C-alpha cells in the first residue's frame, strides 16, 4: 500500500515536471504560425519577426549552464517553481506586448525563464528515481510527454491565431464577416 502510494506520488510529480517543461518546448514552435498575424498587429520587418522567434531559443540555450548551476546552488525545486512562475507571467505579458521591440525583449526573458525549468526538472527526476532502471523509464516518459509539445506547437499556434487572435496591442475588433482583427496602430 505504501509502495503504491509512493509510486503514484512519484508518477504525479513526474507528470507535473513534464507539463512544466512542455510549456517551454511548446513555446519554441508556437509563435512560428502566428508570424503573419504578428506582423499585421505589431508591424516590423522580417528581421524583427526573426528576433521574436530566435530571441527565445538563443537565450534559452545560452542560459542552460547557468540555470543548472542555479539549480545546484539554490535547489532544483525552488528553481523549477521560479522558472514555471516566471514563464507563466512573462507569457501573459508577451500576449499584451504593445510593439515588436517589447515582444522581442519579453521573448528573451521567456527563454531565460524556460532555461530554469530544464536542468532543475532533470535534477528532480534524478532524486525521485534513484534506481537507474526506474530513472531510465522516468526519463523516457518525461521525454515522450515533453516531445509532444514540439509537434503540438504549430497546431496550438494555429488555433490561437484562428480562434483567439493575436491580442498584442489591444482588444481585437470585428472584421466584416465576423472575423476579428487587431486594433489599428496610431
């Protein structure tokens, strides 16, 4: 009974870690589909749109070693929780970005928050599953769950653009025919 409870607790923690890192991976691909809508609502050229996409991944990759050291120094649970909380907050701010320059900066901050999640989640999994065979299965499950986010990103981006529209810069207004479009920029 106790062993079953511990297994369920570890499994639920593993699922939570996977979902936290899922957000990070989803965000690497979700914006790509929204680029035409971003350009229409925020303006800017191709290079600015490229920075909105790559600013996230460059910052994420560059800060992974530092995030790993922070996880070791301050504790994996704290760093993971801070990363997920910051990621959620900055995601909301990104959706309300008034212009492309602000979005690029917020996407870089989002990459930094995402970098906090990866090494800390792996450290937590290592502690949750000290037996190598169990750890291997847990890492396989973590990789499978989080890997789905890469494939889901373009689909989620398409749904957000078609259903919710890019809300940056203001509340959308209705186009003729019922579709929404972003508020015009002054």
